[in-house]
C-alpha cells in the first residue's frame, strides 16, 4: 500500500473512471473529476442545509496525479465552516487502480456553496 492515507471518513461518492470520461490524450478529463468533486460537495452541502444549494466558488484545485480508465475514484467531503447562508466544504479525490490496493490523492479543493430557496435566492443554512 502507498504511504498516503485517505481520510478516515466514509467516501461520499465512489465511482469508476470510464472511457467516455477521457480527454483527447486518453487520460481522464479534469473536468469530469471536478464535476464528481462538485457532486460530492453538493451532497454534503444539501444534507447540512437540509435543502437546495448552489456552488459559488472553487478554490485551490491542483491536479497531483492522473486518473486512468478503470480506476476507482473516491471522493471525501469535509465541512469546514458554516456562515449565515454559505458553507465551505473541502473535497479530496483519491484513486485506486483496479488491480491494486494502493491509493493516491489525485486532487483536492475547497468548494463554497450558498443555500437557496425555491426561487434561487439565498436563505439561511439553518
């Protein structure tokens, strides 16, 4: 196993990188990975806010390693802070090759969400 240790929390999302998710070079497209991270953060935000939320910012994403077709991608979300209408959620993306137990961090970023009402207006997180 690698020296890297994923978060102890349960993954919010686990998915498999598929051929349709690749860029022209054959690597998993960074936009696909960012979308998976946004889904994980959005799930955590909706649970905390008990309702609809919208992504308003993503800070500090750096791709550390590539993701290959067939890799299992696990996404871990941690609530960092809660304001009146907003939340900051840190997401780590980890990969595991389908034929190995070694896990490696692929990227991480902090997502900011705002809780919104049915009309799309900010509302208290609650």
